C-alpha cells in the first residue's frame, strides 16, 4: 500500500507516467523519490576516495606512532605470534591491566599486572599474568643504555624469539639478570 505522496498520478497502474518504475517490489515515482545525487557514480566514487583518504590518514598516524615508539624504546619483540615470545605476550595482554612487576624464583619467572588502572590514584591490585619455567628461557639480556627506560632487558626464549621487559630502576634490572645468570 502506497501513501498518497508516492502513488502514481493518473489513478490506475496501467496509466502510469513514463517516469514511474517498479523498484524493490513497490511503485516509485522518479520525480518524487529518485535522488540523483545519492544514486550517482561520481558521488559514490568521491565517497570511496574520501574514505580511502581517511584510512590513509589513520595509517600515517599509526606509522608515526610506531616510529616514535621504536625511536624511544627500540625494537620490543622478535618472533611471530606462534613463537614463545608471542604466546607470552598474548597471555600478558589477556590478563588485562598493566604489567608492572617481574619476580624470579629458582624455577620460574612471574609477571604481575596491576588491575587498578584508570585516572584515579588507588592501591595496586596485583594479579599473576603469566609464569614461565626457567628451562624455557635462554637468557635475560640487558639492553644498552641508549634505550628508555633504563631498566629494560630482553627475555630471550629457547626458540630464539624474545621480547622486552623493564624494571622501574636499572639496579633492579641488573639484580634480576645477575640472579638469572647465577642460577
């Protein structure tokens, strides 16, 4: 059933004007509904180009952000997502919160995350994010002093993959590396 505005002029369907066509199983009068601006190849092309430019701008922003992070922190991971470093990073990420602390025992390395995130200052809520057997770690390699933060070290796995971790202070990082080497 069509409302009066979209009913064809002239009454019966047989006497439709030539500008009327059947579209989506309903009668549409081209003079009233057909929007030439929306249903135009040029308009669609301009929309596609504009969308591409918007995506390009976002890609450039992401690339600049990655370049700034790499310049400031250096390379942070080597190995794919199926490597030991990739699986370790996925576990830490899935734990949520911010990775804040590492603990080294005679058998394992633990990474704790702080679940108390947000803009308000509150007591830390530490939870275990991941633990790994020391037999799966090839070495803890301190990073050169030119990278930031100064307490950074690389956790190198036995499969050759690695990822960067950091301590708040360089002395803590040195103590962890020394403890690992002296095990």
